[in-house]
């Protein structure tokens, strides 16, 4: 995993924070599949994810319309249903407009 290269601002971030249920139950493979599918969506810019006690996945998008289209994707809808049925104790999704973006990379 690396830091997403998102390009020029403004763009949007979808922050998905979750608490998992015990066991994998196919979660790891589905997470990989969803990142692959999202990366093929128009307007997708990148993703970053971390999982410890709280899982946090941030995906980056060119527009609110691109986010809405991903929300309606049939495979994504199936993953959302499985998440509520099997994988998540709780989750929260936040959508933010990114107006500043800066960073550092060591040579």
C-alpha cells in the first residue's frame, strides 16, 4: 500500500471507518475486489487503508457524482449488504471536500 497520488485540488475524500465482527468470512478478498473495482470507476483518484482496532479506508474522487456512481455500483451494493450482515459491528462514512493538499517524500 502506498500514499495515493490525487492530483490537483479540489477533490473529494470518502472516509469509511469501521469496527469489524470477529473472523474474516471472506472480508479480505472482498476488500481487495472492491479496491480493484473502484479503481476502474470514472473519477476514482486513489485509496489508502489501515486496519487495527478501528479500520479506516479513505478513497479519493474527482466529484460528488463519481462518488454517487460508485455507491450505486452493483458489486459495491452486494459488498455493502454483506458488510451489514457479516463483517461490521458498526461503521461510519464521511464525505469531505479537499481544498488543500501537500506532503513530503524522502529521496
